[in-house]
């Protein structure tokens, strides 16, 4: 099955996709709360530090960083999505130790540099030239500055997305191929050796990659979870790219998710890497 022509990252995140991610931001932040906490623990921010949030999206992670560094510190969130940054700025309207900048951190010197630390939740897998991007990020940190980011492991390990996507197979002439891990995208760092290689080539030191595994509570019911997954993420993109009937797609995903519904809702496995390095 041929893949549709892909928009650039700038086009993609400033389209209706970015607007939908902004509408779903509160729910997505709640979904990712556990892995966000684990990544901040790895970064170990201290009061008074200056921190850069790469791919900050709707700003929840930047707000958390600002809380960690306190009034004597400062947090700067950077993203390319106007809709997400609009929400981020609204969320942080009354907070004085935080700024948001519309820019590609992989090619831009960020105002406020040098930073003591850099953080990212699923924001560093999309660079067209990852070695150059991580070289630029390192240049925005002070010598010895710390980096911690979380990224997805393999598609098959992330049942919370792979299961619903595969549920759409009856609607397609052939099963959808897994994401191409050689191209910028969510699974670009699925191979931990790639993260080590890219960071090493960008002259980062003390690189470590640790597994994070957990269950994500997708929704209160199968129907609730399916409705959410058809708004953002791989299932939503598959339906849009292949012009599938939304009602039929939702029915198939609900049937798939019903197998995982328990008393507390629909929970499915997520698998990530938490990567740390020093500038």
C-alpha cells in the first residue's frame, strides 16, 4: 500500500491537527502524567536553574519545569505549533518565571541561553537532521548542562497505539506497515543505539538510555477511549490518510478496546526510553 504524501512538520503541527491536539491537551497531559514525572525525576531540576523545554506543545511540561526551578529559576518552552503555543501562553498567563517561543530548537539559538538543563516529552524525534539539531541544543546549554528526554520504543511494544491501528485492517486492502523508524517521526529512536549514536555524534557525554514501561489509562470505557484515539495520534492519522469511514473505524476500534476494559477503564501498555546526557 502506497503511503500518502506527508506534510512537513511545520505544516502538520500548524494545521487542523495542531488545533485538535490543543483541544485534547488536558486529556493528553493526564494520559502521560506518569512518564512525564519519571522524566523530570531523571533530569533532577534544582531551584534557580534555567530549563529549556523542547517541543513543549501546550505547555504543561514547561509549567511543571517552572514549578521545579521556582521563582528564582526560569523555564522556556519552545515549539513550532502556533495553536499549541497559544494555549500554552494562556495557561501560563499569571506565571512570571516562564516564557514560550515559537521556533525550531534544532536550528535556532534560543533567547535565554545558556540553560542549565533541557527537557523533552516526545519532542525530539522529528528533526530532519538530528545530529545537527542535537548539536544546536547542546550549544544552548552551559558546559556540563543536563539533557533528559522521553521517546517511544517500538510500535509493537506500544499496544495503546498499535492495537487500535491494527483493528482498522478489515477496512484496508492490506495491513498498514509499521512506522518507518528511519524517518523523522514518533518511532525514530525506537532503537536505543540510534539515540546513543546521534547524541554521541553531536558531542554529548555520559549518555544513558533506560526503559520505562507502564499502563496508560486511555479512557473510562472502550467507546470513550476510541473517541479520543480517533482525534489525535496514529489511529486518527490512519483514518485521515486513507480516507476511511469514521463510523466504521470507530466501531472496529471500540471492539478492539473492549477486550482491555476493566473496572477502572481501558488501560494498555506503553513502552518508552528515558535518555539522559551531559553537554
